[in-house]
C-alpha cells in the first residue's frame, strides 16, 4: 500500500490510482470528440432551421437538462454511477445518430432532447465517481484536484482537436459525415466506462428509503452555512464559463472580424478548459494573495469586454476569464464534495448543476436583451457584475478551511469487531479484558500478507469503516504519520487518536480473520 502515500494536491498521483482511473481518462477524451459541433449551425440551416428554430432548440435543451439532473443523480447514488455514465454514453450515441439522420427541424429536436439527457446524466456523476475513487484508493481526497484537472485536460484536448478537425472533415466529405464519424469514439467511450471499476463508498452504508434519500439530498442543497457559499460560488462561476462559451462569438460578430478568426477563437476557449483544470490543481489556489489576484483578473477581463474595440484584446480577455473560472472551479468542487456524504454526493452535485441551469436562463435572457438593445459591449458589464460577486466569494471561500460535512441522519453505531465472549471479563483475576480466544496467528495460517487478495480485503474494510476511524488508520498505517502528527491533523487529543486507531485495526484484524477462516473451510 506504499503507492497510496499522499500529502497534498501538489503530490504526484499514485501509480495504482492512475491505472484504475485510466478508463475514465479515456472516456473523458472520447466523449468530447464532437466533430459535428463546429458545423452544427450550418447543418441546422441546411435542414430548415431559422433563428427562431434555433431558439426553440436551445429551449428544449435547457429544459431537458434540469428536469433529468437530480433524478439521474439519485439513480447514480442508489444504483450505480458507472451504470448511469454508460446510459449517458448511450444517450449521446442516440443524439448524434438521430442528428445525422435528421432531414427536418422536429427530428433534430429529438436529437437535442437526447443530448440534454447525456449532459444531465454525466454532470455530477462523473465528478462524484472520480472523488470516491480517489478517496477509496488513498483514504484521502488530497489528490482529487490533480485528478479532476487531468480529466478536464482530456476533455479540453478532445474539444480542441475535434473543433479543428470537424470543419476539415465536413469540407472533405459532408456535413452529415461529421455526425456519423463521431459515433465510433462515443461507442469506445461506453466500453471504457464499462471497464472502469466503480468505487463502493456510496454503497458502504445500509441503503435508506428513497423518500429519505431525496429529503437528505435537498436538505444538503438548501441548508444554511458555509456550504451555501460554496454552492453559490459554483453557480456564479458556471454562469461566467457557460456565458463565454455561448456568447463569446458575439463580440467577434460585433467587431466584424474575418471568418478565419472564429476557429482559433473557439480552439483557444476550449483549450482554456484544460489549462485551467491543471492550474486549479495547485495548492496556491487556496492562498489569499493568488485568489485575490485572480478575483481582480476576472473583473479586469470583463472591463476589457465592456470597453475594448480591439479583437485580439477581446479574445485574450475571454480566454483568460474562462481559464480563471475553470481553475477556481477545481478547489471549489473539492470543497463541495468534501462537505457532502458519499451516499448523496452525485445527487447533490446534480442538484448544484440544476441550480446553474435555472440561473443561466435569466442570465442568458439578460445578456441577449442587453446585446440587442445596447450592444454586446454593454453585456460585458453584466458579466462584470457576476465576476465581482464571484471574486468576493472566492476570497471568502477558497483560503478558508474545508467546509464541515453536511448534516445527515445519524448513522448506526458500528458493530463490535469481535464478539464480547472472545475477551475475559473485567474482573478476571489475572488478565482482565484480555483475549479469551486469541485470533489466529498469521504465521500458522499460510496467509500471504503481500498478496493482491489480502490488500483488496484491507482496502475493502477501510472503505467500509466509519470516517473517523478510516482517517486515523490511513494517517498512521498508510501514510506512516506519528501519533502526534495524526492527532494534530485530525484535531483530536492523543487518547482519542489511540482509541480510534485500535478500533480501526481491530476491524481490519476481524475482516482478515474471517478471510482466513473462509479459505480454510
């Protein structure tokens, strides 16, 4: 278990964790090979769309995603997060195939419907699965920022490559071919997700009734306290990022730039998603001075959008704004997942995404209205208002300590590791409280402590044990910390640290003893 040693977000991702996450990295790349995106509007025009039809399609998409967000998150928590991601890939394949076969507006609306289902099922579920995998493999969430940054990089590389390749393929073949050529990568993404070994953290506790789980999910979303600030910052940042991706080209239209600029502009915006993901994984994203600088940079970019008539300067401002927002979203997402129990993690993450979509509808209407009446430059001030609010929240949220875990119904007390009759009574004259029936000695059991099977048993029991016990045994026996260091990190006294460690080790010992007995029988 030495390859699971972690001490912070700047430490390398352990080799074992990288191997386990490889299918997810592949899926993240393959899902975003969207060759049809650069030519979508041209294809839509060819099959009968006008400006009003494009607006209706956007409305269909915007309504579908929030409707399916929370139900898909609840399904992921109760059933299988890997299964929900597989269904998301199937919905993406259906969307692309139906879109490529479309001959009219209504058929393409069906394609938009399935695309909305894809995003609803993927958002929240993928991030939750990455978080739980990191926690399950390492016993700590420290590597989450670096891992999710790599996922964002994979997505960005695929988007940039497909943005540059889609137009060339459409020119060499046809618009429809760009849709159909997107299907094989999506099928491969489905296979990659299926091959991923799903974490078990969200299944470690006894399943609770659906009604109670729904109530817990919404209570976490709506509760007061610092988590509300984290959620608000998540929504505000998403408005800025989605707004740039949706409305950024309007500035190029207003400045009458040549058509050649549009391709590099879109490639630069999508590349900012990956670069921002890598920057967000660094520990300095939690320090007050860098966070204050990034807050000022976001506001400054919006001022440039509102006042500049220079195309190059506007493009740089849009890219920097997008990059900064994505970088900030990484530690914010970490804090969100840290504060949410695993049993409702995907549902809460999907709920936050729903809030984002609900907030984006009036935001988009305001941007459209201001751009139409006053010009796209004045719309930059609307972005600036959101950037100011985001900057204030960043200074409050990011440098502070992680949010405390969300309030959930009290869990059942763990069962004793060994039956009481395995120990002598406290009034025994010779050995009060000592073993009456000692555990099997490993030396006589023939058990290979270095085998993969034994390590799997140890990992499983650590995952299943209560969080306060899991934390101390990971610090002491996985990371090799001293008793004083472990007590200081957790914030408990040495006596509690020793008691928790003994309880955790007893659970591991009991699990391995049952394993030995099962193999001997």
